[in-house]
């Protein structure tokens, strides 16, 4: 079971690209978890 306590959807078109990237990474790590976001694909056993 996955529970997301924080999630931000940025719609401000004036947001600088770096701040948007940081916001997106924060949301991804919060929702999916650090290992899921930064896991390498195609490991030794072929699982992503």
C-alpha cells in the first residue's frame, strides 16, 4: 500500500527550469521513493 502525503503540481509558467526540476524531483522521490527514482534499468538479472 502506498500513501502519498505531499504532492505538488506546478502550473506557474514563470518558474525557472532549475526550480521546476527540483520540484519535480522532490515530488517523484516523495511519491515513488528514492530507490525507485534512481534505480538503474537492465540489471544483471534483466529486471528494470
